[in-house]
């Protein structure tokens, strides 16, 4: 009787076959009989969601945390320490206010150009020319916004009566400290200067993350049909916000310098100050909102970038901004000028603090601001096409 031998196993590409049985059975696995796909469990779904979120937040291998947030935090911390020393020596807390726009611009330029010059030994001009249009718009936008605001704050400080006087808000804080000048400044580092470092780091995400190389993580992309329209809307939103800030500062200065006694005892309601109580803060919010919109229209929006305008809004509405400003005004007017305090209370009832009411649709200044936004988008488009 012939002896039966088991058939020889056939060599098969291991990339296609994980397990094989030379004898065959109901459970064998071959190229023709792949194993059944495993059903995802709740645990595996949670792990997949966690991985996707981690990839989105950390931006792939390099990580937004390591390549953007930590360098930004280190830069802002160092600059804040310098501003604190300068402010303490000059007894001016407003040094931190001047640092606010300057540090944002410095951070953007470091992310876009400085990091390449230092780390990759690339000439600054070459690094600047290598930026595509959306990145150039982001860098130009934050530079224009920051330079204007910085000049405004310096000019306001120089015009203030008394060469050594601080912002009235901070003068009031100093008087509230019963233990004196030294205790106030010891506390100011932790209470006034360093907390803003965290806000600056997060607010700066829209103009630091786009310059990460490579741009990792999940990227939100717009429809190809919306690219040019979305970019134009973003530029228009930036232009409208910037115009609102400029008009607010210019009209407020004119109101204060008019020399009329009535103006000294009432609140400014002229121009854009008739739209909301804080048109300059609204303009600032629109400017910061324009950056993520531009990135989305350019297929460059990482979800974590959306925290930037959100943090800026929280800062303007609930941390500093209008909450701090109006609280200080109410106390100061109540002590210095009761009639102005009465008008201030009436003013707060008449107008919204931040977002215009529906009745402002008929306000000509609302349409002037919109027109400035449209003009800005048109000018940028012309520059792109012909220059």
C-alpha cells in the first residue's frame, strides 16, 4: 500500500496571507479565503477617535504642541518678563498693553521667517519669498494690525497729561493696594502680566500654525469653488475690522479734543460709537476672525486654530476688554463726575456692548464699515492680479 504524505505547502506572499494550513479545514485562511473582518468594538472606536483628536491637536509627528505652542509660550514669557521689568522701573503697568500687539507681531515673524533663518540657515529674503499667498496675507495682516495698535497705544501714552502718569485703570489699581507700591508690583507679575501670556499664546495660533513645516494634523478644506470667494471675504472682514478700529480711535480723539464742555460730561455717540459701546473691540474681534476664515478658504485650517479668535473674544469680553473698562469707568465717573456717570448708565441702556443690534442696519456708519471691507478686498485682488 502506498504511503500517503501530506501535500507540500505552497509558498505564498506573506503580505497577502497571514495564516495557512496545509491540510485545509473550515477555518483555513488563504488568498481566496481571507479572514472575516473584525467588527469594531466600542473600545476600538474610542481609541480611533482619540487618535484622530490627538492627530488634529498635535499635528502629526512634529506636533503643534511642540513646534508652535511651546515656542510661542516661551517667546511671550520672555517678552512679558522684559515688559514687567520695564514697567516696574517706570511705574507703568501699561507696558504690558504695548507689549500685546508687539509680541503678537514678533511671534508671527519668528514662526514665518525667524525659525527658518536660525534653524535651517535660510536667508530672510529667501524665506519671505517662499511664502505662498495665504501665508503672505496672514503675515501682512497681523503686522498691519499690530503696528497700528502699538503706535496707537504709544501715542495715547505720550499725550496723557503728566509724563509719568500711568493708564487711569492702573492708577486706580495702585491706589487700591493698601500695602504700598512694592507689594502692588510684586503681585502685578502674577496677576497682570503672566496671565496674558497664556492668552497671547492661544490667540497667536492663526498666525503661527500656518507656518509649521510640515502643516500636520487634520486640515479642514473648503470646496474648490469657494476658494477665491472665501479668501475675498476673509480679506474684506479684516479690512472692515481694521477700519472699525481706526474710525473708533479717530472719532473718540476728535470728541475729546473738541474743547466743548458738554463733551467732557457725556459719552461719545458719534460715528461708529453709535453702533456699539466698544467698536474698537468689535473691530479687533473681526480682524482675528478673518485669519481662520482665510486659512479655511486656502485649505490650510487646522481645527486647533479656531481657539485663537475664541480666546481673543473671551479676553475682550470677559477677562479684560469691555468688562474691565466699563467697571473702571463706572467707579471713576461716580467719584469724579456724577453727571457723566448718569449719562454713562443711560448709554449702557441705549447700546449693546459688543454686537450691534438689528436696529443698526439703518445706521450709515454700519454701511461705511462694510464699504471699507469691500474696498479692501478689491484692492488686494487688484494687487494680486497686476503686481
